[in-house]
């Protein structure tokens, strides 16, 4: 046996060795766990648990702030800019320099945007992504965003190599990879166009709503689309007045967790999950249709005469005096004319369109001179095309020079171009001039016969000639006592129209390309850019809706006369010609299927509604350019309206001749157009007497005026997932006390209908 002291020594050594082995084993195990965690969370992937995610994000944040503090303490702003430029980064107002430089040092300098190929990417904490600050072109802002941007090695220029802090940076060029929060990246301007009323003490909620593009309304008025309150406050007596107002105005209310939910689920789901109102309320879409939305140009209080949404518009009234058309809003058309000097007319119309943001704006600018005195004015008017949303300003000047200086200053501000420059250069986020030629005399007919050069199918070509007939339009204006010499038609300049046609040709080529030639992202970017250019050159009236993408090649397609659909529509027309409408018969010449861009998607939410029918709608030929391009609308400003028995809505009929009467065909102009629309009627408010409605009763989706003569209910056909086609022959209904001979159907939300067919009719008068 070993001596006791030797045994003790050996035991001590073994114990130390065991501790060392355990320590090394623990280190190895910890390292393996860290490597496993790093692998599972690298390359921008989300973490498995909230605790781990929070811990790693805190570590990343602390390291990031340490770099920022060192940069501020050891480099000047100029030196930081040199570092960024040396590493291929652009200096823009989109980001704070220290933030971006710290990002480059920690994660690596960013490669240019792959979408626009030149834009500078930068990190947005609000959207939890890298965004592009560049432009696809001068017409279109780049909307690219990613959590996996391209990176490169960070290098230090020779002139800063002696900087003490920069010397300490790793020389191997290795960079960390950014960890991202698992919260859903928020879409830029996600809440733009939505008016909110927020519980007064929810200050953080207000800030977050504004960050996402929402508009805060100070008073609980009919302009409010959505309210935000805490659930507890709705049950407190102090907020009872708010609850009463929201109930009366049918305003939906969500809880204060709404913004937090947007970080993990889509807007529609967040609205449903956070809903706390117990009363019936209108959707945001319905509210938007009722009140519209626009960001008006700010002006000094009292300096402008604002025109409110919903007032009758003067924008279409044009009076030629001097070198151009005097703005009707100026009120000076009787005493002043558009000023000219040295062959130059000081009058311009500007346009700006952005499909992504929904912008569709005009800006009009002109100098007016008194007809007899040396008095001058600069008239400005701006707003959204096709609506009464807008404002105007009229400012007086003592001399022509002062007026010209101000005019040129405004032109430069809005376009980025000098008024006297011979060549116009389009700048990003600036307006573009629209060349308009006014004519009051009937011009000589074109040498080329309309339609002779068109590659459209013959039936579509004839339809286009019918609805774009200028003489027919003038005839309609005369019926309403409009003097075309005082309100002449405006022509876009020929070269501008030609440029627009070239753009359409390019869009057509893009639509023909398959995915091997062009990715979906590239296709979307190019079509968005061309759409912005086209709508800027050729102003379109989209009302309060955003401009649509030019991504539909065939809007109208002729139906084969041998098809079942064609034969069904012929039967529908033959069977539902009312006996009392006996002054004419109807002959179908052509039927076209209609596929309006975005309308099917818009209708999708009502496609699930019960009681859907295929119904007729008739209108004057002069309205069909607007109907085909923009869809059926509720009392659009330029539409000639025949009546509102049940309030302002879209009216339909199940008797073809009932709708045909609204075509206003004559023996001289015997052609008319009728629409067949799928209409989601849901629960109908049934009436037998006229009643001008401004709001549907609670729980109702539409109005039905009950007629005494109806298509035979026993002969209906069911098509397309339950759509009813009432094509039976007319019979007496069980309604004997009614002021209506025939049924009328009215909807008050444009999203409840989808145009399916356009029918070209010839009226054969007896």
C-alpha cells in the first residue's frame, strides 16, 4: 500500500483532472449548442422561440450601437461619407449616414438593387427589410424589398488607414449575418387611404398608424373609416357618446392591438381578429367609396378657394380666350384671357401618375391678363383626375414680369424643368406636361378611314368606331343644350398620342414573353413603369380608385354565335322584351365577353354572397368609353343620369327592354349597347313605391323594386356556381299593388357587380 500522503496526492490530481475534463466537456457542449443555434438562425431565418429571438436580437442591437458610438466618437461626417463612397454606397436622404455605415461594417456593404440595377438599398426598421431608394425610371419609384440583400467585403481607403478605430476592425473581411425579427414585414403605406379616429389617450397607437400611412381624423365624423378604442373603454360611461356616434354612422371599431396584429397577419385578418364593435358597421371599402380619399396640396389658410369632394365640378368647362382655355375656377373668363408673349403661351396642364401609390393627379397653371387693363393673375388648380377632389388659387400681380417670374418658379418646382428650356426632362416624383389642343370648328375628315389600319377583330373594330364617334358625342351634348363652340373638345397632341401607342406596343411584347424570357417580378416592374408612363401621357379618369396596370391584352372578345353562352343571351333578350315596350324590336348584332382588369378580384368578396343574378344594364353610347375603361360607377360626374327612383346606385333589370330604353336610340342612330352583369344582391330591401335612399336598412345588401310583370320564375337557368339567369317569358307576378310595371334591382357598392358581357343591339323602330 502507498503511504497515506501519496494516496491523498494522487486523489487530488485525479480530482483536478476530472474537473478539467468536465470543464472541457462543458465548453465543447456549449460550443455545439451555440453552433446549432447559429445554424438554425443564420441567413435571416426566424428563431424557434420568442426568448431566444429576443436574446439574439438584443446581442445584435448592442453590437450595432457599439459600432455606431465608435463611429460618432472617432470619425467626422465627411470621413463617414468617404467610407461609404469607397465601398460603393450612395449618399441619399433615405437613410441616416451613421446607421448605414454601421450596417456596412457589421454585415457588409450592400450591392445595388437587383430590380432597378442602380438604387441604393437601406435597412428600414419599420418594415423589417431592406428597401430600395432608387427609381425604375423617371416615371416609377422602385418598390423592391428583401431580407437577403447582396453583400460584399468592407474595405478601408488608404487615406483613412491610420484611424485608430478603423485599425481595430477585422482584417479578414468576415461579416455577421443580420438576424431578423419574426414579425411580419409591414408594407409601405399599408394604411394609406384609411381615415382613423383613435381614442384620445392612445398616443402610441396614433404614432404607429401615421407611420403606416393612415390619416388621423380629429372628430368622429362621417369621414372616419375605422375607429380604434380599448375594449374596456367601450363599456365605460365616459365613452358612451363615442359608441353612439359610431353606431349611428356605421363605423367599425377595432382594439388597440390592431397595429401589433398587422406585424403577424394580413390587414383583412387583423380587422376581423381585433373587431370589438357590437353594432352593424360598413367595411373600409364601402366607406372609401362613399367619401373618397386624397392628399390635397397644402395652402395658407384663407388663401385658397377649396372645392370639397362631392360638389359639382367646373373642371370640364372650357372657354377659349387668347392663347388657351381660361380656368373656369378662376371666375375671370368674362374679363380676362390667357396671356401670350413673344409667341409663347403661359398656360400648361401637368399630370402625375403612380400605380403603386394610387396617385392620379393634375396641376394646371396659367397667366391671365385683363382684356382691357394692365392687370395680371396667375391661376393654379390641382386635384385628382376625374373627381371633384382638389383646390385652386388665384393671385394677382401688377406687372407681366412679376406674373411670369412666379409662373416660372411654380413650373420649376412642379416639373424640375426651366420654363424656357427647349428640351423637357422627366424627373422622379415630378409632374409631366400634357399637350392639349382645343378646337371649336369641325375639322376636315382624316385621310385614312377610321379602323382601316386596325388589327382588331372586325366586330371589336366596329364597336370601337361606334363608341368613339365624336359626332354622336356632339349630338348628345346638343340634346342637353351644351354649346360646343363655348365648350370645345380638347385634343391631345399627335406626338403625345404616338408615344402612348409606342408604350402600348412595348406592353404587348412584354405580355407575350414567357417566364423563361422574363421573371414575374421583372414583368411586374416593367408593366408598372409603362403603366405610369401611359396614364401620364393619356390622362384617365379612375375616380377615387387607383390606376390599373396595363396587364390585360384582350379586354373585349367576340363570342362565337354557335356557343351556348351566345344562344343563352339571345334567348334571354327574346323572352324578356316587355309587351308595353312595343315601339321597337331588338336585334342582337354581336356579343362580347368583357374582362375588365381588377374587376373580378374586386368582386371576389361578394362572390360568396347569396342571391346572385345575371341582369341587364343600359346606358347612352356616349357613356360607354367611361364604362369600359373604368367600370360602372355610382353617379360619376361626367355621366348623363336619367333618374334615381331609389337613390344614387347602379340600376339593373331582368327585362331587356327596360334597360334598352336607357340607350336613347333613335331612327337616325339605331344602335345601342347593353351590359349583362353578375350582380350579388344578397338580402334585398323590397319596395313597391319610389323611395330615395341614402343608406340601406340594417342587414340589407340591395334594393328590389317589385314589378307586376316578371320573367317566369319556373324558367330560370342556373349557371356559374349558382348565378340565376331569369330568362323566362314575362308573366304576371303576385304583386298587384305596385307603381312599377317591371322589376328594378339597385346596388350601392360598385364591388357587388362584375361586367360579364357587352351586347350590341340594333333597334328596329316600327
